[in-house]
């Protein structure tokens, strides 16, 4: 199952250019606003889960954050991001892993996930993600999560997506997290279509 997922994402990154995927954003403004407004210091560890070859990492490096990790199931995506970053790639810890198999060996201050959690359909996968998140995020660390909202697409790149309202996300994580901020926002794809997103910032209790 995990291998099929990996193959699926590697195929996408092997066959489509950077600007040919719906999630492309030259400046990931919403994610950056959440991270910068969280007022974490520049040397606190940040992980971008399912970061792919997103420009978030370029912008965080530019912003002076210096303990950065990108995890993705697709080594093709990671290689593309490294290539683009050139020497700056050495400033990033790269992890090729399915998030469901991730075994964090340290605790992060920020766990960012845009458009990855919503691909988890099975109850067990969602529960495993939650467990791994609790292990990988430090006390008072921030979870910054963006999923398709109830008005968002039902599928993305041929995969079904679980859509969430901000209230549902808040409730889902409420045993261990306090909601700090929620936002409904629209992502404009490179194909001039719109995708409705729910974003949420949660603080680990
Ligand atoms: C829709 S893209 C979003 C990429 C990036 N977060 C962004 O906002 O531009 C989903 C990303 O999650 C990765 N991914 C999908 N399922 C994953 C999993 N189970 N574990 C780790 N990464 C995964 C894909 O390879 C892809 O890079």
C-alpha cells in the first residue's frame, strides 16, 4: 500500500513540471503568515510534512530559519527541491518517508502540513498520523495544518480526499491541542481554478 502511494507520487513528480501541479504556489503566503506569526525563534526546528518541492522551504531559508526539515514520500519531489535550492539544499534535513511510517527521533517546534493529511482516508492511517504527530511535536509546539474544506475538491491527482471544516479539525485534535487560529482561504491553482482550504493553527497541550 505504502509502495503504491510512493509510486503514485513519484509518477506525478516525474511527469509534471513544477507549475503543472494544482498545489503550486510561488509564495505560500498563508503558510508563511502562520509560521511567522507563531513568533517562534529562527533556530527552532520546523518540519514541513509532505513538503514535496514546495517553495515554503526557500522562503523559510530566506527568512533566516535555520533548523529546517522537509519530509516527503516521493524521492523525486525531494530531488527536485534539492536541485532547485542548489547550495541552500545543504541547510535542510531531507527525509524520504511515508508519514505513516515516520519515526521522529527529535521533537519539532512547528509541524506544517499543507494538503497531505487530507489524503488519509482510513481510520487507522489518521490515528497513526495523530500518534506520530504527538511524538514529533514538542510541548507547546505548533501544528499548522491546511486541508481541503467542505467546499473544496473531493479528489486531487486521482486520489480521494477527506474534506474538513476548521471546526472539525479543531474538534479532531482537541484532546491534545488548543486551537489558536483558524482560516478559510482560497487557493488559486495555475489552471485558474479555485480550491477552498481550511487552515488551522493548534498548540500542543
Ligand atoms: C498536494 S501535494 C502538497 C505539497 C506541499 N505540501 C504544498 O503545499 O505545496 C501532497 C504532497 O504530499 C506528499 N505525500 C502524499 N502522501 C504522503 C504520505 N503518506 N507521506 C508523506 N508524504 C506524502 C506528496 O508526495 C506531495 O508532495
